[in-house]
C-alpha cells in the first residue's frame, strides 16, 4: 500500500498586527556605570553599543568598565557593607527590597518593552513571565530579610560581604533579580554585571534602586564584556561570585577562584531531557514540548532540547508536534501575537546555524517550520531533528536555540540511561498519567529540577540549579538564601 503523504500545515490567514507601544519608554542615548550611588563615566572613557536584535537598530551606548572601574565598584560595595548595610536592621533591609519590588511593578510595562527591544524576546513573555517573576523574587526575599533566624533555626547567620554577580543575556532582568534580591536580604552588598548584549534593563533597575533610596554602594551595576566580568571574579575583595552563563566561562571562573576562599554558585549550561511516556496526555505533552524548546527562542539553560518519546506513541507525537510547530508565529517580538522572537545576537545565530549544519551533515532528518522570517534582524525558524543517535553532536552539545532533537525509547530503564548520558544535569521533564512512574523517573534522573506534566515553570520559592557541568549551588527559595550567608 502506498504510504500516505504527510500533509504540511500552512497558515492560510494572518493575525492583524498587534504591536506593543514603545511610546511610554525612555531609553537614553548613553548609559554610565552605577557605582557608589551615582552614575559615573567609565575611567577608560569607552562605550559600546547595544542593538535591537529584531531590527539590528542601535538602542543605546553603554559604558565599558575596566579593572579600575571594577575596583571602584568593589570599594564602594565594601564601604557600604562595613558602614551602612551590615548595620541596617533586617526589618529596614526588608523595606528597601520591598520598595524596589513595588517600583518595578509600577514600571512593569516599561521594563517589559525594554527587555523585548534589547533581548529580542517576545513581549508576551517579557510582560507575563520575566518582569512579574523578577518582581516576585524581590517580594519573596523581602519577606525573608527579617526572618533569617527562622530560615536557619538555631544558627547564627552572618552575611558574606561583597557579592560579585555576573549574568547572561537570556533573562536579563530576571537574572538580575535572582542575584540581587537574596544577596540584599541576607545582608550583602553587590557588584553586578549584565551581559554585553542586554544591559538595558539592569541599568533601568539601577535607576529604580536609586529612586528607592537604597544607601549608596549597596548595589553597583557595571557594564562591559567578558574582561569586565573577569575583573570582578579576580578582585581580591570580593567574597562571593554568583555566575550564570556558559559552562566554558564557568570553568574559567572556577579555576580563577580556586584556593582564594571566595564562595561561588555557578549556574551553567544544559541539555535537558523531556520524556514522553506512552500513557502521557498527548496533546498536553505536545504543548509542553513546544514550550520546553521554543520558549524564549530556546535561549533557556534548562530548555527541553532532547525529546525522548516512547516508541508506541512516537509517530503520533511527532506528527502532532510538527503540525503544532508549523503554527508558531515567528517574527517581531514586540507584536503580542508572536510566539518566537529574535535570536539574541548575530553571533548566537551563527552558532545555531553551525549546529543545524552539523545535524544535517551527520545524517539527521530536519523539519523546519515554514514560517516567513523578517528580512532584517536575527531569526531562526523553529527546527526539529529526527533520526539522531545518542552520539550525534546535536544531541550531546548545548545549542541554545530553537532546535529540538527527537529520540525514541522502549523501556523506562532505557530512557533513564539515555537521559542521564550527558555531561549536563540541569533539568528534565516527564509526561505520564501515573504518579508512580513520575516518582520512579524523578528519583533516577540526574537533574536539579524535574518537572512532571509541565515544563519551564519557575517560582521564587523553589530552588533551581544543576549537577555535573550544569554547575553547583541553588538559586531561589531557602537554598538561594543560604548561598549568601555564613552559618555559625
Ligand atoms: P553566553 O554563551 O551565554 O554568552 P557567557 O558565559 O559567555 O555566556 O556570558 C555570560 C556572562 O559572563 C556575560 O555577562 C559575559 O560578559 C560574562 N563573561 C564572559 N567571559 C567571562 C570571564 N572570563 N569571566 C567572567 N565573566 C565573563
């Protein structure tokens, strides 16, 4: 019998454009460094541009901090720690953190639009996920600031001192919140560096922090490239490094601080398994797979980038998945209908393209969404690879883009082995109707976070972090607080 040809879904109609307005936002032409409660010029006089990856338009110029600037920022943070913040009562600290959260909420629309402009992520996600979650982190940790004795019963709690914090470009404001809120609640002062391609919301946060009246030097925000980050890591007077970024840079940081007594938490790369068992609710699972890999263009360290489907349901899952992928709206991130926005930078787009080529060269079958990509800006069509092997490069290495690999399995033991056969261990997803199967898998998967019948769910109360090359330490919840305290 002739094989039925698979029908390709094409959207025959378009949504009317629904662009979010940019009239209420203010982006300056040039931003300085926020050190010691003031916006100051970089000592080397250098600035670099930040672009909108959706259009390639220049958004602003941002100061490029060198070692001297970092020294100034660390000194300001030390002075603020010694003279003010360590003497501020916990209840007062809580009030400041709470005030920052409220002011972020008041400016939520502006923060969401700027995040979308600078990062390329869709406005629906900046508006409904990034910004509210960032506010919630400040609210949550404000609550702990004056309850540390309950957080760590029967222990004496002391802050670490000055925390150096380096964050990536995929969730710029949210990562700043993950880092700053628990550090302040535990009584530390901060020097934070946002990523070079997405500095604007951290600088907006600096303005909010300033308006909130936080004592000078408690939070310092410095912009620059990798060498700026390295200057923070290598500064003698930093007590703790909190880093989120690539595994490569994580390893450099770990080597740099070895033997220095600096504490560290590293949240690095991932290649997380999303596992669909034969009794899973198929339609919900397909939505979960889509969300797992295409949320934020796949620029998610815990993205469900390796899909494992039990053989008996593989055909139907893959068919529905392709059909659903083809309906995703790719394009202008400021449009409220858009599902998949712009890739964060030309460099990242090149990396993704390199992996797509490797996938094809290694013999995998590619299925790409037949969407129309905008002419300007950096875009990648959502992509699925089938016919991959455990040893395929695209199965082994983190791509950090909208690219999913699909493997099948027969038994639960087999999928546990395959899922764990990776250098990473950040997250995993399990889809099944049975609690017992969830329990079995979640206890055997080597991942810091395991979601059951959902994916990419975050909450300030719940710890997040990895095993193996995905790093160590946890952020969020009580665990996140304990990374910023000395217990006696
Ligand atoms: P990505 O691959 O996501 O760009 P990186 O690890 O390169 O991740 O970047 C994450 C953050 O680390 C950015 O803020 C970047 O500027 C910073 N960074 C890059 N290299 C170094 C380094 N050697 N030391 C400290 N920070 C660095």
